[in-house]
């Protein structure tokens, strides 16, 4: 898998990553939504840019961020704990 990742790195960095930095969240639309918006981040990614952005957006929305086990891919490495927390968030219990 690492070899495959290496082959795709140039494309990923060159074409997929740049739009992330240009994205502007429509805060008003999120606040006006009738859907419950939950910001989530991986516990192990604390300090990384996506984690910091998640916390900042949650703060701007006036809601707490939910910290999931693991990092960016915690759903794979910590599937059971991730599923329990995800179920709790979706079911409200």
C-alpha cells in the first residue's frame, strides 16, 4: 500500500491538496441549517491543521467538537470505539 501511496503522492499534493486551503466554510449556511452539525476530529491528531480547523469551526458554531479515537483514519484503526461514539452522536443517546 505504501508503494501505491508513493505513486499517487505527486497527484495528491499537486491537485487534491491545494483546494483545501482555498475552501471557505459558509458559516451562515451551517448555522441556518435544520440539520445538526457536529464537528469531529481525531484525538491523536491534536495540533495538526485539520484538527485545529475543526476546533475553530466548532467554536464559531458555538458547539463542542467531538473527539474520536485515533487520528485521521481512526475509523479503521479503532473501529469499535469509533462506531460506539458515532452511534452515540447519531442517536443522541
